[in-house]
C-alpha cells in the first residue's frame, strides 16, 4: 500500500529538528543526572593520581638511596683494594730491606772471618 500521508520537505525538516532537539534534551538530562557520579569519579581520579605520584616520588627516593649506597660500597671496596695494594708493597719493601740487611750482615761476618783467618796465618808465620 502506498504511503497516503504526504510529507513535504518542510515537514521532514521539522521532524528531524524535533528529533535532534529531543536527543539533545535527553543527553543534557542524562548529563545532569550523572553529574554527582561524574564529580565523584573525577575526585577519585585525582586521588588515584596523587597516590600514584607519591609512589613515583618514593621509588625515585629509593633509587637515589640505592645509588648512594652502591657508590659508597664501591668507594669502600676501592679504598680496601688500595689499602691491600699498599700493604703488599710495604710488606715487599720490608722483605727486601730485611734481605739487604741480612746480606750486609753476612758479608760483614764473612769479612770478619776472612780477617781472622788472615791474622791467624800471619801470626803462625811470625
């Protein structure tokens, strides 16, 4: 069956404008009804963001403390290694000095023994 109602362009435009106005009114009423929950969600988002920022700051602080601790430990290890090297050098120097002193003492003892033998030989010849 044919549509008996005659729709002119102006009627269709009016109907479309009315429908659009009804949709806009429904949207505005939905937004007004949702306003308290929107405000609450926004406040919740702000609270979550602030807590997230506090956690980020705490993580950065912990990273800095860890970096300082690691730097301190590295400096301590380096100082200990330097002290060990210095102690090794001192021990080697003391050992060398003791060896030189013993060699000088042995040389003096040999010379004294040689001189004694020489004096004994001269005494027998005289």
